């Protein structure tokens, strides 16, 4: 078996692109599904509205609050069912956020006051509701950890992968033909080196096969054991932590399976 390798290709803000080599499509897909739906993230899931004279109904305001991504100390917070307080609620499993604004003006995510310094919206400029003169809003919200498979507000990331493209160029070609082939690639992934065609930027290639149509003997093969993984965090976790946590979740599943097997 080929040992598995991981190489970071691009890292920018909330986005991460990495190469996963020596894995099967089943493994890559397990990782992708866990990253999307089984990484605990913090989101508002209970709201007590004391006052709301804005144009939005209470439930619409509540829905908007739930969708605000929050930063949180991932290692120091427990899911409600697994906390020491046995579900009663304590600072390790819940965070209170308050909102108290008077119009006129836009109410933003940054106006939420959190009981935990490490918990705040990832972006302070997410609009919640616009208040006119004389309108006001006052509420208290509780945020808890949850999973994306239960509610979309807890989705940790957008994750996708593609097979790694590999170029096969057979037969001698003139410079003009090579140029025509490189220009046929809408992603500018091909280049000419010496008298040869090379796949200069495999990350850009989405296997559209335009190059195959532009020249004879050109083939883009998709390697089913090598993957370009693209990840974008849509939660308060950074993409690197999402990959690490996905691995922990997968390990936990294997551990549970092993435990069950020992009883057979
Ligand atoms: Zn607790």
C-alpha cells in the first residue's frame, strides 16, 4: 500500500487547498462529508425576545441570528449532551449573547454582546435588521455547539475534491500546434517547455478536456488515488483546524467500530 501524503497547495484566509495522495475515493469522500456535517460549531439556537418593534417578525430575527458564524474556543467547549453539567447548561457548553439597540440605524452582528470573550461573530458587519426612529430591539440569545447534519447553521465548511489531473501528450508536435493546445485551456493550466507540452498548474485544471479537442494524442487522465481538496470555512473554525478535527472524528468512528467488533 502506498503511504498517504498530504501537501498544502494554497492557503488564503478561510480557504485551503491541499493535495491528498495515496487515498481512495471512499476515504476522500468520508473526509469531505465529515468536514461539512460532523464538525461541532457554535451557533445561536435559543432566543428570548424582550422587545421587537422592528419590521421583521421575531422568528425572522431569530433565524438571522442563528446563521451568524461565531468564533469559539473549540478545545474548551463541550457539546450539550457530553458536558460535565449533564445538559443543565454551564459556561463550558453554552454562551449567552445580548442585543439591545434603539433606532434609527442598522443593527449589525457586531452589536451582540457575548458572555465569553472568545466568542464573537466572525464578521462584525453582518446586518441583522434595520431600525427606524422609535423602533427598538432587545433580546438574549444562547449559543451551543451543534453539527451540520442536524442544522445547516452548524455547517463547518464547504468542502470538495477532484481527481488529480495528469497530462499525456503523444506524438511530435510543431510549435504552432502546441501553442494552439495551450491556448485552448480556459484555465491556462498548460505551458510549453522546450518542445514539450506540460501541465504547469494542475490545481487550475478542472479536467474540461478542451485541450484534448485542440490537438491529437492529448489526454488528460484523472488519477483516482490522488485528490485536490478544496476547503472553505463558513464557521468560526479556521480551515486547518477543520481538517484536523475531521481526522479526529474519523478516528473516533473507527474506534467505535473496533469496540463493537470486540463484542462479536
Ligand atoms: Zn455544561
